[in-house]
């Protein structure tokens, strides 16, 4: 049986605690799915490096929606400022 462990993260500074916990598990047939958004999007490569060295099976899902929303806000403000 395969199990998925989901961890949402907006800020990867808190990812070490679940990482250490999962590394200590005796049951190893699981996949760690980390859902990232916000500030965490900027650290995706660092997270991939850290997890690769941990020997855990993992998948990172990046929620780019928040980034798109922020980009649209900036463009809208620029239009207002330039009109």
C-alpha cells in the first residue's frame, strides 16, 4: 500500500521539522507531497536539493496562482501610476 503525506507550505523555514520526522519513520513506502506557494516559490530549487539528499520519495507542487495574482496587481498599479 502506498501512502502520500501532504504538507502545505507558504514559508520553507518551517520545513525542517516535518523533514526530520519523516526521515525517522520506520514505514518507508510513502511519498511526501509538498504544496508550496508564496515565499516558498522562490526557494523551490533549494528544497529540491535538500530533499534529494534526504533519500525520501517526494513531489513538489508549486501553486503559481498566487504569483500570477501578485504580478497582475503590480501591472494594475503601474497602469494607474502612469495614467
